[in-house]
């Protein structure tokens, strides 16, 4: 993975939606639909992230919000990350698999199935105290760890044919 211009990686820094799209498309093969997308906040999309965002959107992994914005510079929550990873892996929802998280009753309905699915697959885990901590912003280190787990899954599936 590529770090910042000052040659640091900043593993504990919050990852933005734009940074996530770039990290995702560099790590995994993401086939978009080739379309260009327009959002109310297009002016906020940095040139270095535009192509990756369009690929992730075109592949159905990342989406905008109901208000017509993409919010590329907003922090990516763990719930959003779980949904996107479930989409990447084409996992079936597993709402019943969230029972082990101490904050299961607070998980948003739109993310429960994906959270359960990525947890069952070992892609994402809970945090201290058994919480999933769905509203916490994912760190760069968390995203890299998750992408590496996905790459390992792919390698294992290929090896096991």
C-alpha cells in the first residue's frame, strides 16, 4: 500500500471514503461499469481518488447517500466498511450472526446482515469488550488488515480449488 507524501503510513489515522476506494481498488480487482457518476459534492472529490471512487461505485461496492452526496472526505464507519466488504465478497446476509457482539441491539438494521456475514467469514471482528463499534471510524490499519484477510481468503480458495 502507498502511504503519504511524507513517507508515513499513519496506521491509526481515520480512513476516508475516498482513501478507502483507492486502497480497495489497488488491493483487489474491482471492475466498475465504466460510467461517470455525479454527486452534489463532486467538487470535494480529489483527482487522485476520482477513478477509484467511480470503479467502486460502478462495481456496486460503494454508494452515495440519499441526499445525493458522496461525502468522499468523511470517515468510513465500521458499519459502512462491513457492508462494502460483504458486497466485495458477495456474502449472504447473516443477521443472526451478530449475537456475540455486546452492542448487537444498537447495530443499524441496514448493516446487521453484512456485519454478521463478515464476522462469520473472519473478515471483521469485534473490539474491546466484545463491541462491534459500528459507528467508529475505521483506521487505515484496520482497512489494510481486512483487505489482507480478503486476499488470504482468495489464495486459500484458489489453493483448495
